[in-house]
């Protein structure tokens, strides 16, 4: 092998050596990117049925049947003949406690106390004959059916047996006799009746809500009575009929419609949260 050939081989080997060392000296950079996976959970909050509901409400009352006076006011002829109680409008207040009768809360036992006042001249202005008022104190016991007991809006219907004491006072004017008047005390009488109603509650939160509804009440379905009137300024309720005419006495119903609005308080309500299935 010639000297020239040896130089060529040596040169080739040298360049190969340099290329291998250069390639092995190259720096390889690997970047690692970390990503956070976000998962959305869908939760639903469910309220349990209350263990007890307390309702407080006020009512506007509109007389029906013989409770409604002549043209909405007092008529001395109807009152003396026992044809009407002669008081059409009024207002009232109610306090009601409700207990669930089973776990799901559809049927409820309710206990109520009420005060109502009927006045012949609350709205009507035909008071030339006189005026009358009645006070009603009583209570009731009944059953409610609630369609949506665990919802924010609770719809219900119900019926109560009512026990009431009804009494009042009438005033008859005599314009021709120096503006004199006859004051007639109506002694309180105990009566048994009923009410039927429909209403709803709206719960603002788990403890507090409002209630409203419509009701029909008939207070003297049972125990109607007529006693002898010996003094024209004093009479019993005398809501039963007699064969012969007697002052202030006649068969008449103490019945009325009412619209009520008030507040509700819910006891022992829990809020339970559940995860909805993934879509």
C-alpha cells in the first residue's frame, strides 16, 4: 500500500471518528406537560317531609245563606222575624298545627283554633235600620291531603269538624223617637259544624313559607236551638224554627266563604344532596 493510500485511509477514519463523537454529543430535550382533568358533578337537593307544620293566617269572610243580610246590610224586619243573622262580611284569624300521619306525608292531621268577627256595616253603608256583630270563638279537628309534601309548592285539600261559640250584639235604631236605639244582646251558643278547603304553601327555605287558600264553613250544622224570648233586649242565638212566631227566632244557617293568607313554619326538615348519574 502506498503512502498516499495510507493518508487517504487515515483521513477517512479521522472524519468518521469526528462525526460519531459529534452526533453522540447532541443534547435531546424532552418536555413533559401536565394537564388537570376537570369533572363536573350534578347534585340535586331534596327536602324531607316536615315533622310538624304551624300555620298562622288571616281571613276575609263573606257571609252565605242566612248569614248574609238584606242587600249586604242590616234589616230590622229580617232580624226581628228570625229570617237572617243580617251580617254579611267579616274578618278572622286562625292558628293551625299539622302532623303527618305517615312517612311520605300525604295525609295530615290538623288541629285549629279560630276567631272570626262578622259585622253588618263592614262594607255595606245601609245602616239606617241598625247594625249587628257576631264574635265566633272555636276550634276544629280534621284531615288534609297534601299532593306535594316534599316540594317547595305544597298543594292540599282538607275538611274539618268545627266546634264554635257564637254570640254578639244588635242595635236597632228608632229615628222618629229622638234618635233612640234598642241594644239587643245575643247570648253565646255552642254549635258544631264543618269546613272544606283547598290551598297551597310556598316554602322559601326549609323552615319558612307562606300559605293561602279558599274555604267554606258551616258553623251551626248541629245543635241548633230556640229558646223563649222574655226580654226584647236579650236573646239566645235562636237559629232553629218554631211552629209559632217568636221574636228574633227562625231556622237559619251560619255559613260563609273565606279567603285566607298567612305564614307557615316547618319543623325538623332536612336537606339531602344526591349525585345525579353521569350523562
